C-alpha cells in the first residue's frame, strides 16, 4: 500500500512539472470557477424571488424546481467539463512534445462542445435523479444514495478523456471508463484521496490571515486593514482550488494515455508506470 502511494505521488510530481511548464493552464480552472459562481448567482436570485412570491408554507418542492435544478446541474457540469477538456487537450499536446497555448485549449474544448454538452446532460440527469430519491428517503437511504453517487463518479472517472480522445457515444464512454479503471483504479483513487488530503492541509494555512486579521482588529488597527488581511484567505483558497483542478486533469490524461497505449507520456518515466501496471496485472483486479 505504501509503495503504491509512493509511486502515485511520484506521478503527481511529474504532472506538477507539466503544470509548471505551462502555468497559463491555470487560467482555465480560474475561468471555470468564475463562470460557475456567475451561473449560481443567476439561478439563486430569480428562484429566491419566485419562492418568496409563492410563499414558504408549501411542504413539497414545486414541480418547476426539478426542471430548473436539471438546467442548473447541466450548465454547471458543462462549464466544469468544458474547461477540464481545455486543460486535458493542452496536457496531451505537452505530452506529445508540443508547447500548448490558451488558444489550443479553447480550440480543443470547442471542437468537443457537443460531446461535452451531451455528457453534461447525462451527469445532470443522474444528479437530479439521485437528489430526488435522496429527498424521499430516511438517513439510511440517503447514505445508500450517497454511496451510489460515489460509485458513479468512480466508474466514470475516465469518461471525459474517452469522449474527447476516442469520439465514442456516452454509453460506450461509461463502459470504456470502467474497463480502463480495472488497470488504474488504485492509482486514480490514491491520487484523488491524496490530493484532497494534501490540499486540505494546505487549506488550513488559510486560517493564518484570519488569525492575523483578528489580532490586528483587536489591537486597534483600522478595520479596512484587518478585513483586507482576512480576505487573503479567500484568494488563497481560490488559488488552491484552481491548482488542484488543473493538476487532476493533467494526471488523468497521463493515466489514460498509459492505460490505452502502454507508453509513458513525455515527462513521465516508463519504468515507473510499467512497475505500477505490471504489478496490477499480476495481482489482478482489486489487488487479488
């Protein structure tokens, strides 16, 4: 287990090197975050006004809310997938030895816009169904639905790269993703869990400006200065989220490429990847 974690983090390190070479890729998740917040605001304001006019004494969710919820899910998924594809496209170019630009990323995402929209609609459908069922069940049922949602996220881990690089249908993308996961599930899950832990710990450093700002306010410093120091926490957390998103997309492309071709992408050591995948084939699925 510790050997797998060590190898997986070495691969993350190589993904980090790609991100350092192409720091402009951070623009994509940054725009994605801004667009998502704007979309959320555009939905919350009219929904809040409509519910206020309708009255808050209705026990059931109005039917139109499900349609609005589906539309919101689909738009937010589309935004996230669109800019993830832009990063993936640029990462693939870098792994081919080319120097990608922002224009390359946008062109790549635009060329797959319909595929991205279709997958966003599927993701929104699954999301709204699970959400609807969850609201009608008790605590145990909600836990079960939560586990089903996690399983869906795991099985479709490679669905977006498959859609982008193989041009298959959504159903084939799910099946293909599940097949690829048999070779890479350990590394994908270790990296996802590991990056969440690492970035979670890094996020704790964001508390420091809040503490300093509180101390400044308590010591008589002007309130705008104290609030300005505290606001550094927000910018720090946003930066961490942007970096984590870009890093995951790059690593996802690297794993996908090796799983499908057997060749290490440029910037990744062949022997390290071979040791991981050969070991998995010998053990079998789920380490057996």
